[in-house]
C-alpha cells in the first residue's frame, strides 16, 4: 500500500504516522503541505499536531495549503483519507466531514489512554472489526469536543456515520467515560461515502513495539484488509 | 482608510466552557449576580479603501469564508473611518 502523510507547519505526529505504516511494510511518504503532488497514494493521512499554530480555529488555516486542494479532489474521487486529531479538525474545516471540534468541556489539554468503542465495521478503516469492540487508543488534545446541530447529528446516527465512541473499559459509552464533552460520546465519524474518516484518538501511538497499547494495529490491519480485498 | 470591527460569537445553542469557567471565577470573587458569561473573539481589519460599500462586501465575505465557522459561530461587524495620525 502507498501511504502519503501530509506535513503542515506545526504537524508533530507526521513522522510517527509515517513510521507506523512503514513498519508494516508499506511505502509511506511524507508530503510537504506546499507540494501539489500527492505521490499517487492508496491512503492519505492528515496527522496530528497544531497546524498553523491552531491560530483562529484549529485546522482552519490548513485548508489554504496547496496540497489540501489535492486531498479534497482525492477524497471526492473516492480515495481513502484518514484524519487523526488535528487531521480530523482539518477535515471538518474543509467540509470533507460535518461538525466541529470545540474546546474540551473541562478546558484542559487531555493526554491519556482512552477506551473507544467501534460502532460500525462498515468502513475501510474498521473493516472486519466487530461493532462493540473496545480499543485502548491514546488521546492528546484540547479541542476534541465534537459539536454538530441536532438535525445533522441525527443524520450521522441514521446513516451509521459514527464510527468510534468514547467508552469505559466494558464498552459503556457513559458521560463519565466521555473525556471532552463530545456530543453523543463521538470520537470519530466518517463521511456519507465512507471513504473519509476523522478520529481524535491516535492509533499511530498505539501500534509500534514498546508502547502500552497496540490496539491501533487493528485499525491499520482493517485498512490493509480493505486494500487487499479491493485489488 | 476604513476599519472593520468584527465580533465572532458562539451561537446561543453552543456551550461555552470558557465562559462557564469565567462565571464560576466571578462567583468566587463575590459577583453573585452574574448569571452567564460568553467569551467571544474580536478582530480588527484595516482597509486602504474609503468606499464603505466595497469594504462591507469584502468584510461579509471574509467573515463567512474564514473568520467564523458557520457550524458554531455568528458574526457581526461595524465599519468605521480610521482617525488620521
């Protein structure tokens, strides 16, 4: 698989993400945000970090980077796009995903292990992961509080677009298990075509040897499975 | 020269955790009659242009295209002549 990880000014998870894929045997390239060539990828990843210093609103200025036009065109032609943390914020700001990520309800930056529940196996990113499966994937953000108006929240629910919810160890999506105040415990959503996924937790931080949780590997394995099946 | 004074406010139905924290602090300071605090953004943009209508058209677009997020924020603005130095 060919993976292109976009580096914006202020991205800081780009190399971790590149490494997570290259260690699995994929051709994993960093693509600079001023480039206009995505390098023929099978998957584009918008990594975590603080693009443009989070100025104005998180992710709002990244859409003016030349490469984002290519990412949008790639997504609109059916290409797989994964946005992690700041990448999720960028995807909402360039309207590839609905909703917004607001400041955490507790006002603090949260960096911790977090249980999330897979809600749907019906995406290339969760293929063959049974719904209800609980993964331990770290979060690290101050603006991860997912917000959307009631009509569009219902649309996300009705169209099976909520892919991950914050939960406790047993998989219960309670308010106590919600770290940041996200509506409906939402930790990740996909678009209606299901080829674009945004998630606040960091699977790349739960995949390499020597870290506490390696549950992020299940997401990468799902993408590989999808890729192999579609060839 | 004209200057736009722009307020970006969270929509009324959007929770404002910053405002809530400020309210709590004000209560602790003894301002018990404070009911609600909402924290907004204030942005000033200066234009090398004296045509108010042209500037207003631009400000409207600037707010809608970039400064405000239509999912969560409303914007208002005034346009004023800048004092000569």
